[in-house]
C-alpha cells in the first residue's frame, strides 16, 4: 500500500486517478481548490483523505503536504495533475492570465515536488508523475500560455529525473483530448458545440475521445514498481493525435 498525492483530484483525470489508486488499495491524498467538488468525491473510504488546497500557493502547498504526512506517513507518489486551459494568442493574453496559467499548470508542479520529494527521500524511493499534454508536441492556434506551460512540464520532468536518480523516478503523461469537465466546458462555450465535439473526435486516429480512466491507467502503471526502469520520459495517451497533426 502506497501513499499517493493527487492534485486537481476532484474532477476529470484527477478523479479517475483517485478511483484507480483506491481500487489498487493505496492511500490517496486528494488536493483540489474546488471544495464542493472535493466533498462530492467522498466515498466514505478510510483510505481517502481530502485537502482543500490551491496548489499554486506556496504556503497552502507546504502546510497541506505537512498535514498529509502527519496523517498518513511519508509520500510514495506525487501526481501533478491540476491544470487550467485558456484560449488566447500572446497579444490577447493579459499578464494576469499568463501568470495564472503558469502558476496553476507549472509552478504548482514545482511546489508540490519541492515539498514531497524530501518525504520520498526519507523512504529512499518515490515517483513523480507530471500531467502535461500532447500540446507539448503539437501547437494549435490560440493556446499560447497553455502550450508553453505544458512544454515546460517536460523540462521539469527531466530535471527531477536527473537530480533525484536513482531514488526517485519522474515521468510525464501527455493526453490528447480527454472527456472531462475541462473539455465539456470548453466545448459548451464554443460557437457550435456539436461541430467542435465532432472535430475533436475526428482529429484522433482512434476516432474517439479518451475516457479519463485510460489516462489514470497509464499513470497507475508508470507509478508502479513494474515501471521501475522508466524515468525522464514522456508518454502520450492521445489517440495518435500527436503523430497525425505533429508528424512525429
Ligand atoms: P478538469 O478541469 O476537468 O479538472 C481539473 C481539476 O483541477 C479540477 O477539479 C479543478 O478544481 C482543479 N484545479 C484547478 N486549479 C487548481 C488549483 N489552483 N489548485 C488545486 N486544484 C486545482 O481538467 P482535466 O481535463 O481533468 O485535466 C487534468 C489535467 O490534464 C490538466 O493538467 C490538463 O491540462 C491536462 N490535460 C487535459 C486534457 C483534456 O482534454 N481534458 C488534455 C491534455 C491534458
């Protein structure tokens, strides 16, 4: 049984990870900024502890990780999953929006790693999984801050892998289009939701939108001892979108 910290755990891919690791018999420490969604997660499961935490806030992260360690013990696995999407070019992006995307998508991963890695080192072993995006490999229009943050996640992944080897492994997972509230909200706000949904399906070689459970299953494998020789790499779960549009 491992102690697994999951950020952005109340919805979408994070929630699928919560279910995956609970089913695996692990202790899950769920962090999310959305208190209501977090409370709806509660499965009356003694192995689930929930913390209302803004993972882009240093003080919040430090205190939450300390509390989690006091309650369940040292951390084995960190899944940096929290993220937000914004649709803008550089000239359309305000400085505040830029900072927000960088803080939630990238700084949060730095902060959570900073405060959980010492705990993993005490155990002598640990895994960090960073949820990036296929948009670290392809670049669609009007996603400049998001693409930048997700590409930087790959550099962070390699740096953690190199600096903390051999004790700690660090990998990145890069989803294509996944059926989560993030996607549903983006589609709802578009001019023609039905058309946009169909375009999302058509972009993928697999002609389907990925269920969040399939991303959780990949994360689960990468976090497991069966992936003991895998570190520093990124793995796409993108229905072929990357090779289709990006060409490699
Ligand atoms: P989602 O919006 O459905 O869920 C994200 C969760 O993160 C929410 O519960 C939200 O409350 C939480 N969150 C947001 N800001 C936070 C903060 N500051 N502190 C703590 N929690 C915070 O998103 P999702 O689709 O499940 O995405 C999860 C990750 O996967 C994100 O990093 C996203 O960029 C990435 N991703 C998603 C897709 C997709 O198509 N859905 C594709 C590629 C990558």
